């Protein structure tokens, strides 16, 4: 009975949380519209191999649907009378599915505290905010957790299968190689210590109870590495988008994810850095147990397994990567929490929960003075709930920002009904593209999904588009529009500089206007 009680509680709590958070007509991230549209196109037309809606970007020459399996998963949900409502339902289910998957993986690895750690993930707001964005994040994270299970449980066949599926699901497939590679490194390090007499002597002095562990794990780790690498390679080659997926993933993972042109062009907010202290405080639900777990790891080093060492190295690496780009908090938090329960499990591997309770009572007996006891009670009963409530409310509010489901519907309906097929529309910002694309795939657009795709493919057209949208064009507008082969201009109501620039052009005729946007035809 208990085996089902804990996951059932987690499902109910997670569905309730994500359901409340997403109970609005807004989408905090416009990419949600792109995912809904791709799922519809795959349902109606099959695999979308040519992305013709952004003709001047790198996607026009080498496009791959990096979320292909996620979009397949979405097909039943976008069949709802309101596809965007179906998308939100899918997001709630995937978010809850990830929380339960974390619990089940931790339990399958025999890690203590899996239920408490799963509850902590539910209230870790930077993490759950990423899961609630109606994107493929939770789908990819579930795959990552299963990869961790396959690595730590030594399931090479399962790992190969998951590694094959990863490139079909997300551009983050190198993480499958990273998890396996770090485990290989941890196994090599531990086995290396076990083989060195001098190292054994040092460890015996520091930790008298230390004894070299089994040396058979390194060959097993190598087998896992071969399985992961083989699965990824086959997943890239045996793929509906091969060979275009190779340069696409290079753009997505290297140019956007690693190089990141944030100092040159405007990129998504998720790619900007975190200040280290801000990251630690924003993820306080992880930070406190993580610091304690690191201390426990050091103090009980002789009991710690290769699994915990690998998770510690991954957590440290992901912390540094998240400091560079805040979007990686979605990886840092769950991997960090997995390290916490792994380190505690190893630290108390020979200690029963009854013994732990006895030790806790003895420790509490030493701290029964009024001030420490009062401080602890105030923190647990007042400060911590207050912080969590504040953060959850902030997340609730932030998820109600962004784009409405019917954003720009009037202007886009006019464009779809009154323009030739494939007519190019100059629009006022690259992050508008998913909304424009969802409501109107009749036209073609200039920049979208990430400004990097246009910037790296056609710098001249990027500069012209940027000059138009900011009102700082250095050539006549008519010449810029001729170079862009654009006959129509879409201006969001907030882009005053762009509106003034287009209004000053004698050949620009205002053909549609409402409170959200203007549409101009170039005569």
C-alpha cells in the first residue's frame, strides 16, 4: 500500500501546483505557440522537413525538429477544441510526470529520502517555473533521469536505447554522454586510488576505516560509455532529419548554448547569466541540503560510492553552467537533489532510521538552550514557509505574463486573408514569431526561435531588420524593404520607434490597426 501512497501524493500535489500555475490564457514563453503548431503540422502533414517560414535564417538550409518526439506526444492534446488548452494540460501532466519519475528513479536506486526530495522539487520555484513553460523541458528531463538510472544501475541496453531517443527529443542529448562520461571518470578515479599503495596509505591515515572497493566497476563504466556513445551516434544518423540535424545541433548547442551571442545581439532571457549568490538564494530549497550533503560527503568519504562522486561532479559543473546561462537551472536543481539523497544514503548506509532518530534526539539535547531552539523553530515554522509562499506567488504571477492565446489574432487574420501566399512580413521582434506562426502560417517571416539563426546566416539582412525594428535604420526604408523582399510590415503597439519610421515612408499604407498591432502594406 505504501509503495503507491507516496507517488500518488506526489502526483496529486504536482498536478495541483502546475494546474493552478497554468490556469490562465497567457503563456510566459512564446515558444509554446511554436510547439503547438509543429504538433498540428506533423498530425496533418507528416514530418516537417523543410522550415520555409523563416527563409533568410539558418533554419531554411538545415532544419531539424529537435523536439520531434515531444511534438508526437502533443498530437492528442492539440486535437482538443482549443489546442492551446490541450498544450497546457500536456504541460501539467509532464510536470507531474517528472516529479514522479524523480521519486521512482531515486527509489529504484535505493536512495533514502526520495519522497522528501521530490516534495522539495515541487516547491523549488526556479525549477518548476521552467517546467511550467509549455515547452519540451520536462519531456527531456524525464529522459535524463532515466539515463541516470541506466548508468547507476548498469543497464547498457537501456542506456543505448535512451541515448538513441535523446537526439529525437532534445538538443541536450550531450547530457547523456556527460552523465556517462562523468561516471566513467569517477570510476577511474576511485579505481586509481585503490591501485595506488601511496594513496591507500594516505587514505588509511585520514580514514582508518577506509578499504579499497571492488575494481570491476571501470570496465562496466567503459561498457556504459560505449552504449551511450553508440546510441547517440545511431540516433543522429538514423533520424528523419539526417544530415541536416548535424549543422542544426551545432547551431543550437554550440552557437546558441555555448558561445551565446548575448553581448552582440538580443537573445532570450534564459540565456543571460545568474549571479552566483542569486542562484544560491533562488534555489534555497536545494542550497541548504546541498551544503549539508557536501559536508556529509567529506566526513563520510570512505562510504561514498562512485555514484555520489559522479553526481557531485555533475552538480558542480551544472552550477557553473547555470551561472553562465540561467536556463540550465532546470538541470542543476534535480541533479543536485539527486546528489543530496545519494550522499546521505551513502553516509548512513549502515545506520537505520531508528538510529538516526536517536542521534538526532541526542544532538537536539545538546542544543536545548533557548536561543538556538527558538531560532530553529522560527526558521522552520515561519521564515521557510514565508519564503516558499513568496516564491510560489512570484512564479504564479510571472506565468501570467507574456502572450495571450489570442494575441495579434485580428492582425494575423487580416494578413492571412489579404496577402499572397509566402509573402514576407517584417515583424517587430524575433520573439513574436511563434505567435505569428501559430495563427498565420500563410506568410513568411524574418527572424524567429532565436535571433542567432538570422544573425549567423545573413548578417546584412539581420542588420537591416534590426535597424527597422529599432527605428535606427541607416538606409532609406524603401531600399531596406526591397533587399528583404518584403511587402508587409507588422508593428507591435509597443514599438513606437519602428512605427514612426514606417509612418514616415510614403509608400507604406496602414491597412489594419487595433490596440495590439498595426499592419502596413508597401505599395
